[in-house]
C-alpha cells in the first residue's frame, strides 16, 4: 500500500452519522442494501473480487481446460487487469504528474511486463494480491481511525434545555454558553459546563480515563460525553459543542495522526530515491543478460519483473504508521493525548523525569495534617475553636481548617469581629455580654507582637512541626473586660495546628513504576522553600540531591537545560505556570488538562486527569510501540532482502533456478500484511 493511499485512509473525515437502524420487515431487501453498502464502502475489496473471479474463470477456461474461446480468455484477462490495476494506475498517474514515482508504478509495470511475455495469469495474480493487500491494509488502518471516531458517538445529539419550568429537547449544536440543561440519571452529558443544581457521581472515563466515578456538586466542572450517575443535574453551558473538551480531543488526535514520526519521515524522505534505484536495477537486470549472454529475453524480463515486485518497499513504508497510529489511538482511549508520532518516539527514549511539585506531585491545596492540643483541650476542641475563628476567611489555610471541621462533623460559631493580619495570622472576637473573647491564630511573629511569652517546651513543638516542612500555627485565646481590648486577663494556649500541601496518594507508587519501566532519574522543581520540598520529595521517593527548590520560572528552564545535557528529559507540570519548562524539555507533559485550553495547547503529551499512574502507562506504551516499529522494520527489510537475493543471486549459484513471480508476490504482500497486523496489536494495549 502506498504512502498516498495510507494518507487518504487516515484523512477521511470522522463521521457522526448514527448507525443504520434495523427494521422489522423487508429483511431480504435490507440485507441486499447492506451488502451493496459494504461493497460501496470497500471498493478496493470489490475490485479484488472481480480480479480474482476473472483470473480464475480465464485460467480454468483457457490454460487448464481450453473450454473457452481465446477471445473470451483475452476479454477475461483484460477485465482482471483493469479491475486489479485501476486504483494503482490512478495513483501512479497522480504522482507521475508531480514528477514522482511510487510503488503503484512498480506494481503496474511488473504486471504489464508479465503479460507482455505471455504470463498474464501471473500478472493478474500480482494485481489481485496487491489490490487485496491494499484493501485489507485500508480496513486495518480504519480500525485505528474508528477507535477515535467512536468518541463522536458518545455525545448525545440533543439536550433538555430549561426554559423557566419547561424542558425543551434541543439540538446540542444549538446550545449557547449560559443556557441551562437538565441531565437525567444515566444520561450522557451533552455539553461542557458547570453544575448549578443537584449532586451526582459521573463516569469521566471517556475524557480522562479515570476508572472511578467522580462526585459532582454545585460549582463542579463537567464534560460532554461523560456519563451521569444516579442523581439529576442542572448544568450551565460554558462552551459551544464545537469547542468542548471532547471536540478538542478528537481534533488533537486527528492532527497527531497526520504528524509523522521521525522514523516515518526518514522512510518517506528516501522512498523516492529508492524507487528510482529499483527501476534502475530492474533495467540493468534486463539489459545486462540481454547484451552479454544468450539468455532468452522472456526469462530475463520475467526475472526483472520479479525483482521489481520483491524490491518494492510496501511493508517498510507502512511498518511505522501502523504501529504509531495504533498507539496514539490506544493512548487516547486511556485519557492520554499525544500531539504527534514524534512525541511518541521521544517518550520512548525518556530516562529523566522532572516534576513540578505543587498541583502535580501534590494536590495543590493545603490540608490540615497535625492537631496538637495543649492544656486541657481535646483535638476536636482545638479544631472547633480554630474553624469558628477562621469561618469568615477565604484564605487557603482557613479553608483547610474548615474542611477538617466538616469532616469531623463539628459545629462552629462565627465570630462577631474578624481581622486578618497579613504575614502574621488572624484575630477573631466573640462578644460574651460585658466581656470579649479573643481568638488568635498565627505564627511566632503574631504572638511576639502581642507580647505573649511562650515556654521553651511549647516553642519546641512548633519548631518540630516546621522542620517537617509544614505551615505551623498556634491557637490561643484570652478574655477581656469592657469594650476595649485590654490586657487584664492571661493568655491561654489552646494548641498547635499544621497544614501542608499533601502528596498525591499514588505518587510514590507511580515513581516506583516509572523506575521499573526504565526511568533512571527523578527530579523535583519547585518555587517552594527547601524544607517543604525535601519533605514532599522524601515521601515520594525522590532523592534529596535531585530536589531543586525556591526556583523562579526562568530558573526552572535553566535546570531543565542542564538535565537535557544528561539525557532525554520529560517535564511534568500543569501546562500553564510551567509552560517555559515544558517547552524546554525533550517532551513536555501537562497533567489534569481536562477542560484546560492552555494545557491542551502547551504540552506535547496531555494527561486528561490528575492521575500520576498515567505516566508509567505513557512510557510503557511508547516503548512497546518503539519495539514493534523496530520489529516491523527488521522483518520487512529482512523479507525484502531475502527475496531480492533469491531473485538475483540464487540463479548465479544454482543455474536454472528462477523465483516464481507468484511466490515473490506472496512474500511481498504477505510481509506487508504481517507488519500491519503486528502494528495493530497496539490497539489492544490497556493501562
């Protein structure tokens, strides 16, 4: 199959037409129509069938039995040649008009040469196998395209649009940002949007590859083609159907299919010179024996035509795209997008992986990690007092404390007055009749300003928490008489709280899996302080010497540039803040990019979910694809060289030996089909 025909197969537009519906009557007519539709969708297969029938009838009625008149046999031969050669001739002429010669030209020339010396059956057999091979290759490559095309069918065609108290069934393409749609339990979401009412769990695997449904509530982002669980949702549309995350995924995969890998580009670059070399070698194979020996011309021409067939690099040309495109489709099904075959090949060579910390190795949100009660207070009391004092704050630390209080089912009391002291902490006031109760939460600077003396034992607890890389706060309270904040009552220490950005649950396991697939060095790049960075790195299993902390964005780029000198580096970040580093690395990988346009545009590889376990999948998939490409290249070259040696060298060693043209055709086309099927194994790869 030629590069031209491969490209034609892959560039067919993805169709969103619904499958044919089965009727209850007219089964015979329906079957006839389906059969007709099958042949119309597979014209090369139909032409191959016509070629085979004409070849078989002509051979049986002519050479085998002589039952048919010679004119009928000739007519059948013409039909076989026309049916088997029409597609190849059309493509050969199209390239010839651009002053290019392709494999179709070689095959058509070989078939005509066989007919010229009276072996029309062998020429027709060549055209039959060549056309059949092209049809089967196109069918096989179509499976790759359909693996992505299936995504289109996931999105419903209509949605239930809310208009006041009414629900109106509306085409999805007519929805506008700001519209509110109702999504019933079990339905697929028709749009990207934000939940405005209701709660449910949604299966996001078609977009992110996540195996576990994700809980959604008011304010949660949702994506088209995902599957609603048991709750009804009202969703406000945020993007047009044509701009949804699903549409971007399909677009990116289509573009990736058209972006050839370096190996493929190298083969394409030399295919034209090689084709000219084959033609030159064929001419020499005809002229040299004719000029310098007494060998009959028909024998010489037969050998030359056989050489023309076996030296054609069909299997070599298709060996790479069959594997690369199948791998891209398998990755997309698992929630990973490769921007092109080049990045798949680069990912296979990765031996150094640099992680951003915040939001990548960690969740990117502070979490209450330690509660250390003091004096008579319980753990619950410390959290309840702190959460009440912080209840009017929007600071991330306050939100972490409030989240912990909700998890503990604690009742909290909002303060009457609240004051935030930047860089120090907060002060909350509760009015208790004539008295005021004041809650202070903050760092050492706050309590130094308030002239509060802390014992060495209490300060030691705080320093121990700080050494763990955590943001540490002391909670204290005091009461004052009257309307002023006097100092007539003693301070009372309630306890320490510590918050930290916590490591993702599967981070350590993912890093161990990356080492298992051959990534030899892991590095962490962060703008956070060194204590925090080393604490997180220790939990993740990253060596302290590979931790780079307190970095500005331009310093991250410098670190990546140094790492690139040591090997092939992949940088994993969020695709926004780390864009310069992603661009500098051998491969830039954005994580958690579902619905994030910038991340989709920035990185070379996109992980649609916040799942670090996708990284070993990416590296393993890439390396398996590389192995299969290498297998295909070695096999196709081996078969081609073996057939050439049998055609040219074997007759010199064994006089009278002649490689039959049909055997050369079978070896040539058989090797092509084998490398295609070997490449399609990538479609079966799962995480």
